[in-house]
C-alpha cells in the first residue's frame, strides 16, 4: 500500500531531521553540552563515596575526544537516515523487492542511533559512569526516548512491503 510506504519514508525523514538537529545543537551550544560530557565522564556529581569513582575520566582531552565522537556519530546517524529516506522515496512506486532493498540505509542509521543512545548513553554513561546517580547531569530519560523511537521506526520499516495495487 502506498500509504504505508509514505508513512515509513516520513518517519525515517523525521528521525533524520531529529539527529541532524541534535548534531547542530551540540555544535551551536558546544559549551553546555560539553559540560554534560565532562560531568558524566568525570563522575563529579555521582553519590559521595561512590565506589565506582575509580572509573572517572579526568582528562579534558579525553572529554573532548568523547564529545566529538558523540557529535560525529549523531551526524552519521542523521546522514544515514537522510540517505535512507532519499532511497526510499526514489523507490516509492517501485516493486516490493526494490522498495524493501532501499531500506538498508535507513536501517543502518537507526541501528547506529540505537548503538549511540542505548550503548553509549544508557550502558556506558548510565551504568559504567553511574550517570543515574546524578540529579543534574542524567541524560538517560532523553536517551531512552531517542533509542526507543529509532527502534520502533526500525521495526515498522523492516516489515516487508507488498507490491503496490494497480
């Protein structure tokens, strides 16, 4: 059905816009978002006496490298999703095999976004660096919204599309 294909394209394009806006915001408001990375990696706002503080990274150079890794990954997610939306749009009226094959870029973008916001923010930031203990610098709820949205899009997008009715 054409409507389902259009909805899939719109969802992928919206996710691309989101990831690219997150990237832009991290560049435009570099300082405050850098502080988020600094506090998370430095573990300076976790519980006092936290036995996990030996994991803290206190090197400003490593904070910067970590932050740029996040920004570049966000940009890659947005780019892959945008390329995916473009390929899906080009295949909008194609046969089912071609439309299903066009999903690969969007699925790669959703998968990379899941790795960034689930593995990066929830697993590494949340658990390894105990972000959950910080009242001021805890990005787990936002990351959850991001990776669950991408996961839902990936599941819906991955549903096989049938031939269009003539």
